[in-house]
C-alpha cells in the first residue's frame, strides 16, 4: 500500500519503484541492525564497565573512527562499492558470532571496549559511507534529491523497530544472548544486496577510473585557507564554534545521564531493556518533531531565532541535573540530546549552511566534519577524564552549565550572522532567493532602506529582488511609494513581481492600492489591479467593470473575463479562437502565466487559443509555465500539450514531450515513440527519456525503431532502452547488438588477412575500419545510456592519446565495466589498438591464398548485410582474374584484359566510390564515417583545370573548400616580382578553408601543374560540418601550424614579412 502510494505520488515506473523499494528495505535493515548493535554494546559496557570508563571510551572512539575511516576512504574508490559493503557486513557477522559462540564477551573489560568501538566504527563505515555510496551507484543526482527523504524515513523506521523489538525481547533475554541475532541480520542485509545486484543495474562502476582525476582539496589545503574564509564570511567562525561546543555539551550530557542510568538500574538485562525502550520512544519523538513540529516552528520563527532553542533546552537540562540529579532529570537530558538534537537542532544546522557561499561550502564541511568534529569528541573525552579526578558529577554538571551558556551566546551570534551573510549573498547574486527561503521569515526593519534603494535602481533584476525582499519586511506597506514607481513597466516578469508583492501586503493596504490602481487613467495600472483581483479571487467592482468593458481594450477585457470566469459569474467567450488574438505579445504572455498559475479548470480551456495564436516565443513560455507549475496531471492540460506534438518548432515539440513524459499514459506511447524519428536531436532525446519513464510497457513500441535504416533513429531507440535500465531492456539491447558484436570479432580477423599491397583490396580495408568504428561508437553510446557516460572519455583517450600507458589504462577501465558482455568482443581489438601494434601482416596474395582465404573473406563480407563491406568485397572481386588466371594462353590474357580493369586502378568505373575513396584520404574528414562521406559527396561540385590554369587567383574572393581529386597543383606567392612555390598539392589535399573563416581575399595563387580535377564544397555546408564534427578544427590548426613552419624554414622570412600579415 505504501509503495503504491509512493509510486503514484512520485510518478515512478514499476522498475523505479522496485529499485527504490529494495533500497528502502536495505536502509531499514542496515540501520536497524546497527541500532541494535550499538544498543547492546552500550548496555553491556555500562552494566559491566560502569560509567567511570565512559570518558576513556569517548576519547578512544573518535581516534579509531578517524584512523579507520581515513584508510577506508583511500580504498573505496578502487573497488566495487557493493563488494566492499558486503565484506564489511560479512566481517561484522563473523565478529558478532565470535562474541557469542566463542565466548569473547566473557574475556574481560577490554572486549567490551572493542565491542563498543567496533559498533561505532562499523556504523560510520556501513551507514554514513558504504550505504550512501551504494545509493549513489544506483540513483542519479536528481533521483537522490527526490528520494533522500524517503530513505531517511526508512532509516528512522528501522531504528525505531529495532529498539522496540529489543525492548520487548530484553524482558526475557539477556543482552549477551541477544547478540547472536546480529549475524543473522547482517546476513539478511547481504542477501538484500545480492538481490539488488541481480535485479537492478547500477549507473556506473568505478567511475573514478574512467575519467582523469581532478585535484581534490585535502584537509590540509582547507585548513590553510580557513583564516581567509573567516575574514570574508564571519558566520563560518560561529558555525565552527557551534559544532565544537555542541559535541562538548553532548558528551557531557551523555555521560551524565548514562551514569545515572547505570546507578539506578540493577543489572545488565534491566539496563539494556530500559535503554531499548528509551531509544524506541526517543526515535518516535524525534520523528514527530522532525516531520511536524520543526517545519512549523521554522516557518513561524525563522532560522535566526531557532538557533537559540536547542542551546537553551540544553542549558535547562544541565540546570535540572544540578538542582535535582535523578532519573527524571537524566531522562529529560536524554530526550534533549537525542530527540531535540536530531529532530530539531539538526534541521537548523543544515539551514545554517545556506549562509555559506556554495563555492566554499565543500571546503568548510571538510574542516567541520573532518577536523573540528573529531577534535571536539576527543577533547570532550579528555575533559571528562580530568573531571573524574575532581570529584562527583556536580563538577561535570557545572562545567556543562558553563559550556551551555557559551553555546547559547555563540548560537545567538550565529543567527545574526546568518541573516547578514544571506543578504550579502542574495544581493551579490551568489544564491537565488527561492533556494534559501526556508526558515527566512522576516527581515529586520534596518534593511528597509536597502530594499527601497533596490526598488528604485535602474536594474530590472535588482528591482525584482527588491520586490521579493520587500514582502519579508515587518511592514511591507512602508515601501509602497517605491513599488508604485514600477506600475508603468510593461515587462511581464516585473509586473508579476509587483502583483505578487501587492497580494502579500495587509488587506487594508491591499484594498487601498487596488482602489487607486482602478481609478488610474493608466491602462497598465488598471491591468495590474485586475491581475491582483484575479490572484486574490475577488470580483471586479462596479461601475469600473462596465466602464473598462466599454473602452474595449483587448487586454483589460480579457482580464475581466478571467476574473468573472474564475468566480463563475459569466460563461465562456462565444468564439474562443478570437477572444485573445488581438492582444499584444506581453499581454498574451501575462495571461498565460495567470491561467497556468491558477490551475483552475474553468480557465485552463482558454489556454489553447492563447498558446495557438501567440508568437512562438510565448508559446514556448506557456508550455514552460505548465511544466514548472506541474499541471501535467490535468486532463485538459494533457490534451492541450498533446496537440503540440506536431508543432513546426522543435523546441515546442520537445517541451510537449517533456510535460507528457512526466506521467506518460499508454494511449500516448505510440506518439511518443514516433518522436524517436524526429529530425531534431533534442526532440529525440526528450522522447527517449519520456518513453524510458513509462517503463517496460513502452518496450514493444521502442523495439520497432531498432530496425530503422536511419542510424540516428536507432541510436534514439537504444537511448530509450538504456534509460529504462531494467534487465529486460538490457537484454533486448544485447540481443540487438549481438550480431554486430559477433561480426566485429570476425572483422578483426579479416583485417589481419587482407593483402595491403594490392589496390583492389584497399576499399575493403577502409570499409572494415569504418564498420569497426561504427560498431564501437554504437556500443559506447549504449554503455553511456546505461549509465557509463565516462567511458566515452575513455574511448577518446584511446583514440587520441599518444601515451601507450594512458591508452592501456583506458582499455582496462572499459574492460572493468559490469556490462562486460557488451565489451568482451571488442577487447582484442582495443588491446591491440592501445598497444600501438599494427594489424597489417605480410600476405602473399597468390592463387593458393585466394582459394584458402580470399574467397572466404569476400563471401563473408558479401553476406554481412552492411553496404560498405559488400561494396568493398565487390571491388576486391576485380582482383580475382589477376590472381587466378595464370595461363600463358595469349587469347585468354587478351580477353581478361578487356573484361577486367588494369591492375592499380581502384573502382575507376564507379565515380561515386572513387570520390568516396578520395575523401577517406583527406585529413579533414578523418573523423567521418563512410555514410557521412556519402552525404558530403552529394554536395560536391566537380571542376577540371588544364595545366598552368589558375584555380585561385591572389586577391580573389572564394566561397568554397577545394579538394584535389586528381593531378597536382602548386601554391605560389609573388614576392618582389618573383614567384615562390610554397607547396605542391596532390590527390587528397585541400585548400581554401582559411577564406571561409575570415572572408578575406586570397593571399596566394593556386595553379594547376598538371591536368587537375577538383571537388568544391560550399562554405555554408562546410561550416555545418564544423558544427557536426568539431574535431575538424584541430585538423585545420595542425595544417596551419605545419604549413607556417615549412614556409618560414624554406623562405627564411622574418615576422614582419607581408606573407605573415
């Protein structure tokens, strides 16, 4: 029931729900198990060692946690997170078994120290590090934002259940006996992880290995910059002191109530039962505070005042311990330390971090969590050890009172600096006000002048921010004179800000403003008044309604219609198509926002004509409003959005798919699947994400597009299956790729048996190389959609790096992916490629070779169902007569020469293949596949030039890229009346690319040396190719650099030479 409601609320697919459900159960099991382990360790320690040993325990525990966590952080990036967590749980199960079965618990006090410290260390490694790293492997960042609260809820429930069950079980079972339950619970957690591994696909494995490591700021780096951070942001000092003092008073309080519990209860079983009952009740109280009381208090009091609550309750708990040291005071202190701390103070501490600039927040947390927090724990233990030599608990209580007073003072200044820092960041644009609005109730009246200056500034964004801040002043009406200066602005966002501000001021001032706006002669002021009435759901008063309607202003009449429709005082316009056609664009935008924000079914029907007749920009904005306001579940909205799937603008189609994809209905799946064939890549991407969100019910619609002849459509279908991330989708992807992967393995063998010295086989070699690159690209695209996006960087490293070690590491990373069946057939090729070895071998292409290997190779390529492999094999067939016809008979030889082309001429009878072959030799097109070269070939214009004919004249303007197909040409520069040959071009060379960038006249002559055939590509098409393949820029830069170096060396010119200029 809970999961079904969760599915409906979050809009999850079946597979996403299964994954979330599995992790909710794992969180419950892990936290419950560790909660029980900590409870038993604590109760056994207090009952047998006594509270006197707690200070030493408090001192040793953080030292072990720091040491072991530091080691763990070094190895966690090198191994699978699943395996590390499973090993931790297995080791914990073996340790707990040894405690009970082997009788270690009876070995003495030292084993109680070890048991307690072990339970605390494992809690940190398993819960705080291991579990959340595992979660990050299976959920994206956006999913984590949505699901973290549910995972925390499951954790709290696990802790509550463990302590509740333990409190009941300990009534009849001794704590030392109950320890035997822990190995079984650890085993249950391991089983749940095995299920997750089998049933779910993680996003990516060992991502740190798949991309170059950036510099990670260490604790030492952060400490060195700490004084500078304090000088610029004083709140950091108060937050640091707050963290430090919080740990001190918490340890003092925990020691106090633990000592009282140990003295008040007779034996280990009673103590353990009492602690379990307290833990269960405190967990329940913590849950109630965090979910009900704390959010309400934060909204009412704000973060600034909430900072004081916990320090004051802590002070009260120590005063209670001083005045009436007993079980009642100890219980109150325990409630304060557990429930109030985690249920209230923790939320306030997290909100305090909003006042730390985002760019240094990570650095500050490194210091806070990695240094100050452990030091505070160690110092607290040392203070308690010292206090033990001074006498009774009264000394510790007085120390707690003193520290609580200091803590309260620091918290007061923390609250003050919170607001100051937050205002500074907001005004400087470091954070968005909406992102930190939680807990910010009001601004002190001292900020009124600053808000007034913002409202009267000439900057629109500053004015918008001033409107937002004005609503947080104690008396917003005091800035009304400044707000009135904005009434005449036509900017839609500024108008919306003014209306929002007016809707939040006191009703008396609001009524007065509305009255003045209605009485104004300015049409914009009247429009603002009508928008305010609509937002506040109030009727338009008479006689203004009749007067405004009689004036006939389209925007005013439209606003009156909206106001009356909202209150059901009128019927829909007779002609919906024309009711808002004559509105200016800013009015159309404003009306769309008003209707969308209302989500009123009576008004939503008006959106369709508005969006249909508005300019394209406003249509897009209208759909974005619907997306932001999450009105996608409304049937009228869905129908309106579905009508935009066939819109002429790709952005409109993509936005419509995005809205419908949030909760895709089954009847829309065919239309969403059809969008995989869209000509625009962004639309295809949105369609893939929408269909993936629908889950496996969209699987059969997507499978059809895997067979499309268009590679872009196929890639979109692959993306859809990859985004689904289910085992069924992964299996379908492998089934589709399996034939290509098998043929890839065969192609690797083909290359090793090709005769490289025979020209008739060169096109087949090119076709095989092209086929391998296409398969590689498709496989890596598949892995990317399955969550391994960093593997694309690894592939680029393999292709472009000249360092053999880097290339080998990249291949090793690819081989370590969990989707090994996808990459296994590629590994021999990649390993050979990364090692720098050549696949070409000396082949003696004779009649015997043709009979034993050549025929088989050609037949396999002809049956490959790949156009380029088949064409390459057909061209290779031309070599058969020369290899097999060895007869000396002159008649046979003459017929063979007549029927078959002369040796050395490759596909000369097929101009398309000949030109494709030439394009493969052009460095500029080295990153294009043969299919792309075929499209480029269709754009080429062929021209012929006689010897000594000028192809390009110096000073002329040309708008083409030239490729030399046959013949030779010279690049000539006239200097001092003499001609200097700068370069000689041959087949496959190109020129003219520089002019396409700078549009300057040619600075050299290009003259045909022999009969030349050139292929021309227009500048617009060339620039399109640059956008398609940015790597072309690198090739052009390399060419310019080499040409410049050669020119300087050959002509020995200086930098002032006109050639360079």
